[in-house]
């Protein structure tokens, strides 16, 4: 009986593994050049750590279980709670600001669909300890730095930016109560994923006042930061948030990534822990789910028993990113080619022992070497060498063995060189 993989998971055959490694290697390289250090944590945590951050409803969205001691645990659906726990554990000894990144394997118990799996990899980048909006600009730049590196342009992707703090101030000034804010955020986050009529019906269920609903819809249609000041009477907190957003866009201009960025009032991020600047990354055509997103979460460490420290960051998953890169034709052309340094061939099976000796010596020198397990004829072995993309082929034969010599064939040019065994190995040390 053939057993299929669990629904929503992926098998990584060598060709798939090459894509995964290339994406993750790129994430790590960009993180390091932007000044971030790598960390990781356990693949499962106490269930409570995720309930603190996202509420009891998160239990339905993750894989939870009890261990033999009856402790309630969960496989991590995200790594931000682990980050908060780890930072709080060593808060007095960690130098500030903290600039960390991670590439965890995550699991979520949700319905699989295009661009969304139950198991996936996510690039997380965070800055803790910087209140200035410059930190928000830096994490946005880091995300766009990678996306540019893989060949995506402002014609391909867009970073939509808003402010949860500004939205809260404006909504409160409209007469929306504090208790209504969190449910309203969750609804507004769904606005672009449901038909307009459906959204208005859902809004009516939450906000009974028709005039307030009208003002909320007008607010969501604002397309520029300047329009907010022109159309709305802002209180002091709202004005400060608008100024903060304006400075963020100025910094992104200085950093050279402003062409990727737009103001979009409808970006609110559904999770309750966001406190300020929020952003999401999409393909320009709007064909796919968000590539990634993030924002400021200044209260999170305090929620986990730590001090009040400002924090901002983002996450980008591998699923939608891979689909987008394939559609744009940017994936296969950039994957590194798997190449052997040498393929060792022999004219007769009696020389297999010698071939194994040569292979072992070359591998110990750090070279990539392979051979044929079957005693095939030389022409078939050379075809294998070519198929495996070997740079050179080492050939052992009767006369060569007797004279302690080898033939080294350049697989690109076809040129062959006769070289004495010891001299050949001496040359590999240079």
C-alpha cells in the first residue's frame, strides 16, 4: 500500500530541495548584510505562549498536544512568541538594539490552498529596542533588498504601508469605542478578500450607526497621507501618527526603495499585537496572497513578562514567494548548478579498487567526486560524467595503471592530459 504525504505538507525531492536551499540561503545572506544575527528556538513550545499573543482562538489554528506529564504543548505556528521569550530570558545581558533573524519551519492547522500549506518556512527579521521609525524603514528595506536581489522590480511587487496607531486615533475620533477597535481591525483586514457588498453587510453587523459606517468606508478609500490631513479633523495623536508615516516614506526614498512602496489605509494586519506602522508585500497584479508582512509590536515583550521595549519586524513565507518567482521566470535561471569536480572512470572492473582509492583521496581534499557503481564501458561512464555535470574526468586503464599514470579529460573542451599519479594529487593541494 502506497502511503501519501499528509495533506498540506510537501516532499522535497532534490530539485525541490535546490529551490528551498536557494531561497533560504538568499534570506540568510541578505539578513547578515543588513546587520542581523541568526537565532532559532524549539519546534514546540508551551501552548500558553501562543494564547498570550493571539488569544484562545489560536488553539484551533495550530497543532497542540499533551506530553506524558500532561503539559499542554503546541508545534510553533510562528516564531515571534519564541523571540519574545528568549529576549526576556536574557534581557539584562543582551546588547541593544537587538537585530535578529530566523528561518524557522512552522506548522499551522488550516485548510491547504494555493500559496498556503500546513507546513512551511518563514523568514523572520526583527529589531528590538529602537523606538524611532528608522527601525521600521530598515526592516522594510531588508525585505525589499532580498526581493530586488532575486530580480523582482517595482512593476512586480508592492509594499503597502499604513499605521495601526493612526487608524486607532482616527476611529476613536469618529466615535468608535475602544471595545469595538479589535473586532473592527479583524474585519477591516478581510476587506480586500471579500466582495464589497459582503464587507458592507459584515460592517453593519459590527457598527450599527449608518453615518459611522459611511465614514469608515470613506476612510478606507483614502489613497494618500496628505488626504488624511485634508479630509479629517485629526487629534494630536493622529497628527503624530501621520507625521511618523510621512517620515517613514521620506526614509524609504533616501534608501532608494520608495518606488516599491505606497500608502494603503486598508492595511491593518489582523493580529491584535500590532501597535504602529504595519505593512504587507503583494504582487502588483494582485493575483496571489500576501508574500509577507509585518509591523511594530511595542507591547509584546511586556505581555510575556518582560520590560516595555519597542519592537518591529516582518515575516515572509516561502510558498507564495516560490509561486511568484516561477511565474516571473526568475527561479530556474538563478538556481546554482550542481557540478562535480571530478568523475572517476575505469576501463575494466579490475581497476575499481584503484578508482575507489582515488575517489576517497579527492573527497578528503574537499572535492566533489562521483563514479559509476556498474562496470559499464568507458563511453557510458563518460556519458554519466557529462550528465552529472563533471568538470573533469579521471580515467584509469591497463597501460596507465602499469605506468602509474592517469588520463584527465576536460569535459567542456574534450582535451585530455596524461599525468603521473603523485603529481596529479600534489596539484590538488594547490
